């Protein structure tokens, strides 16, 4: 079955890349998530952006809308169906999101405060990203703090920086060069994402100047990730039917009982599927009774009700309802039984995944 799924995969059918946000406290990770969720669309449907379980789905149209401002950006070139952005920022969350022993996140945004440079948790985040081989883009955030900077969130950030007063340009250059030196001290090469010459060298890590507060550079950041995803990582992002799902959280919900929040990377989950997952007292075998995601949001801040789905296709975040989830363990894979004689094998896989997680 695995071979068949792999043989059928195609770079013409990509899934949404899963993106995590990391960085030191107060660099603007939460603000960055809020800004990415916000759109210019005023029709109340939030541009099709949907809150999922533990993640936000930013569809292709919303990416295109945001990226229009970017010079050289061509909407027709966007091949990813969207971005799935994990809602809990920080390295603890990233560390817990494992799939098959490696990172569940396809890419990370490492937020650095331009005014402070690399800080303690930035360094910890870098170590973790390098260890897990997760490609990342640095958001050089808070550019609006440059003395006398004038914000313009609807312009290409590089074009816009070029039109700032000379002292703003000089301060940006000075601070950005300090960050380059600090990365070099960590043994890493970084450059601005519009530096075509350096970007041609795969050793360079891109940085995009942003203001999560004002919105400047967010289009450039999203355009860069979309472009990088499909030009360099289309093989990894080709959707396959083979299931790849990770339990992110185990949660008791009033009226629903104990549920599990699952990030479905590849394949599908269907109502009535028999599932196998790790639990405190050993592997748990159960049956999916319902798959839930929040209602589409009219008001992003309003806590909404859930909607039921018969089937979900990756990459998405989904709440799974099943009996006996009280002892389920987070951070580990979820399997679906396709043939009755597979149960033993999948239970053994659960044990193996658990012992691997405990030792890595
Ligand atoms: P987190 O701890 O990394 O999640 O940081 P937050 O998103 O909570 O941001 C910390 C503080 O920095 C908040 O007061 C934000 O309003 C502020 N902040 C975040 N991004 C920016 C930015 O781009 N510019 C400015 N001036 N302030 C920002």
C-alpha cells in the first residue's frame, strides 16, 4: 500500500506546508500569527482563512491577496493550496511536534527583534531547528522601531525601505549587519531574501524585514515561503494517501468528553476509522466517532462552535472524538487500521514511537 501511495504522488498535487513560529519571548511571535490571520478582505469571511484545531489554515487566495504587493510576485505561480500555521509559537511546541522521528513542521519562521538581535531563546530555537533539519526563514521584526521609520504595509518591503530617509536606511543597515555577525558567531550565514546572489547559495539562510505590528514585510515573508516551498520542497509537499498524523493535545471538552487534537499531515481520516495510538498504559485501539473543526470565523476573536466532518484530508488540524482517549499521550503518531490483522503491528509501532520519543 505504501508503495502505491508513493507511486501516485505528484508535485502537481501539493499539500499545505506546516509552518511553526519560533523565537525569543517578546520578539513578536504572537503578533506575527495575528497579522498573518488578518486579511484585507472586508466581507466578514476573513478571506477564507479558517481557524482549525491548534492551527490556522491560510488558503491560497489569502496568500495571493497578501503577496500582491511584492515586486516580482506572480499570483499564477502559487501552487501550494495554502499554509497550515501552528497556533502555539515557541520552541517547546515545536519540539513536541514530531512525526516519524523528525519534525512535523515543514518550515519555521524564526522571529528576531531587530533592536535586540539574537537572544537566549533565539539561540535555543536555532539549535533545535538545525538538529531537526527544519528549513527556516528569519523575520527581522519590529522594523517600525527604526527611528523615524514610516510604515507602509501595502508595499514591497524592500522597495519601501529604499524610499526611507537616509538615517533610517543607515540604522537598518547597521542593525541588520549586527545580526549577520551574531549569526556568523553561531556558524550560520544569513542574508536578506532579496540578495539573489547569496540566495543562490544553499548555505544562506534568508531574512525578511517585517513589522508584525504594522504589517510591513508580511507579504514578502509569505511570498518567500510559498516560492521556496514549491521550488525546493515540492517532493516533500506532494500529497500522499499514506496516513501521517500526530496527536498534538489531549483535551477534555465539556459535552464532548476527552478528545484528541490531531495534526493530519498526509492521507485522510474518516469517520468510523479504527485508530491506534499511544497511551499511558500502552497502545489504545478505538474508533473515530466524529471529526470536528471550528465553524468558519466571521469574527476572528469570537469563540465558535464546532462543525462535524465525515472525512478530512491533510494537511489540516482536526479534533478527533473517540472513546477511551483519557489516557492518550500527546506528541506521538496516530495510525488507522486498514485490515484487522494490522492491529498488532500498529500497536508495536506505537511502542517503538514512544520509546524513540523518550530517548531523543
Ligand atoms: P511573543 O512573546 O514573541 O509572542 O511577542 P508578542 O507578539 O507578544 O509581542 C511582544 C510585544 O512586542 C507586544 O507588546 C507587541 O505589541 C510588540 N510587537 C510585536 N511585534 C512588533 C512590531 O513589529 N513592532 C513593534 N513596534 N512592536 C511589536
